[in-house]
C-alpha cells in the first residue's frame, strides 16, 4: 500500500452534553431574546456543501423548537467563501441575526491566504454541527468502474482525465485528488482540473459528461448516488461509513492511504454582541443535544460532530495551522 502522510487532527466522533439551566437562563437574561430575521449565509451557489450545511440547521433549529421564526438561506458565491468572509468582516461586522456556513475547505483557504488580508482570527467561530468525508465519483455510465481504473487512466494520460470540483487549485476538493495523485507517484500539476463555484455545479457537470470525475464531499453526492446517477469510486475515510454509505469503498481499502475529513459549521461577524453570540451558542448547544437533530443530520448523510464557542475556536486555530503546514508541502501558500 502506498502511504501518504497527512496532518489530520484525529477526527474522532465528538460529543457534547446538553446545556444546563445556567447557560439557558444566562442567554434569556442577556438582552438578546431571539433573531428578528434569522439568516444562514451559504457562501456558494445552491446545491453544494454550504447549501447542505445551511439547510441542515434551517430544519434542525426549527424542528427541535429552538428557533420560532423561519430561517432564510441566502447565497453569496465568490471565491469559495472569500466573498462572504470579506463581507462579514469588512461590511457587516455586527449582524446579530446572521450565521455563515464554513467547512474544512474554508479553513484550508484561510491557511493559504486566499481570503485577502483576513485570517481565522477575524470572525467569531460559533458551532460545528457535522462532518463528512471527501470522495471521488463518476457518472454511473462511465467506463471507469473502480479507483484502480481511474489510477490506470491517470497513469496512461493524466491530461485526458478531467476532474471537476468546487474551488480553485489548492482548494480542498483539488487537494484530495492531488493527495491521491501523489500516492500513486503522479504529479498533481499534470492533471486536468476544472474549477467551479460550488460542489453542486461540479456534480451537474459530471452528470452531463462535461467532466470525467467529480471531487467533492460524500454527503452532497449522496442524493445522486442513491438515485443511481453517480458511482462513487472512493471515500477518503479511514474506514467504511455507516448507513446508506456502508457499501461505498474507501481509498484505503483499495490500497491508497488518503483521508480527508470535512467538518461543517458556522461563524458570525467579529462585532456581534456578546448577548447575541451567547444566544446563538446556547441555541446550537440545545439543538445538538436533541435526538431529533441527530436524526436530521443522519438523513443528510452527515456524521456526528458537535463543538461550540471557545472549544470550536481553539479547534479552528489548531486545524488551520496544520493546514498551513500541509499547504506548504504542496507549495500552495500565497506569496506575501
């Protein structure tokens, strides 16, 4: 088996206990009762992982009774999260009613300096609510049937195999294919990569046979996998996933030691009030501890991950540092 070293944070399933009465009472007495127009900003076009993340809490907060007013989802594509990040930090710093979706890909872009002058320390990290894993898939009618077929095609002519994904070269969807290439002694820079704005657009492209392979998160692929339109060649997890994904092979079991966990969560503007931030934190704690939310998360093919407030902040800072080291290994850091 070819090995590829990857500085993963030992992403084990993380749990949290239900918030206690002290937290709930403090939130109620903080002066911020509830958002008047709750909003989740998905920093990409509809249909991808950020959309999935927003829709997850849109249902979760309401069905667990935490949020009484309907939450709207708005889309802010551009730079795979950069436009939304810059808007919140530069122009909408004190929006108490809005949360913005992020993923491990967002942290990777931050680590590479792709969000301009802003860093991971310029927002308030709120909650991590689920995790999934990277994967590669082809149209169900593709002659490429297995990961071994894909590797053989790449070795024959890497330019002839087109990968499509949300984000540019250096983004997480590119990087997981680059890690696969490196594991089979291929130069990732020799592959054909088509950058798109969001995973939904990339999935549409492979379904239309405009690209050969889509690289994305497995959760956003699953509706088309279940419908029989996509064939997953490999999930980049340490072991097979559960439930509807139990039949999907991992890269590791096929001889390629590549792993890419993807957390999904939310941040807020740097100048939101402490009372508003605490209201949202307590609300997420309550939702995450509710069995109803666990069911909703499972329905969307996401795995448990629950972390809020300062604990999440420290996780983000540590993870971003690790991704800087990984990005340096692939010569992906922005020139200063």
